[in-house]
């Protein structure tokens, strides 16, 4: 996928090929094309600054999605906090790689218009997220 960029601004070695494979498989499953998509891995400190600057939330979060999608092709950025992913991996006793996979999938679902603000929407999104994590969670994202 030539229009997919994986940017790592964190001290972690990620398998970018496997991230590409996950996105490619999701594009087939969910029937979308990519105009331009950046998936950026950063620290808790950096995502907190972005969350405050753009969303006026003064706290860290695990993933932020900026969607420039035009209903034809995905266009945007998925920003993932590796620190927050680590916290949730520990909390739910799952490997960090699997939690990062979940966040990539979660970000793409947001870009496709799925939301998790209401209980009903959250249930739908979580069901899809779990389905694709189960399907693509075997791609190890950490080298």
C-alpha cells in the first residue's frame, strides 16, 4: 500500500510490513481504498499535547484519529500512544503487539464512520474491533 505511511516516534521496533498487512486485509474486509493514511506511534506525553491542542482534552489517550475522508478513499492520520497501549495491555493481560493491533483497527473503524460515544455505537464498534483483532491479531507488530 503505497499511500500508507507508518511513522514511529517512539523507542520501539515495529514490524511495519505487518502493519501494512493488517491495513491491507482490513481494506479487503471492509471494502475501502486509501488516498493517504499515516499511522503514527508516539509517547503518552506527545499524544496528551495533541489531545489538548486539537480536542481541548487535558489528558492522554490511547488513540486519536484525524479523518479527512471524502467517502471515496481513506485520508487521514491515526495517532497511537505506545505508553497508553502498554498500560491497557498490562491491565487486560494481553501482549503489547495485540493491543497495538487493536488500536490500528479501532482507528480505521473511526475513519470509516464508526463511533463509540453511545452504548449502542460502542457495542457495534467493539464487536467489529474484536472480530478483526481475532482475525488479524496473529501479525506480530513488534520486532
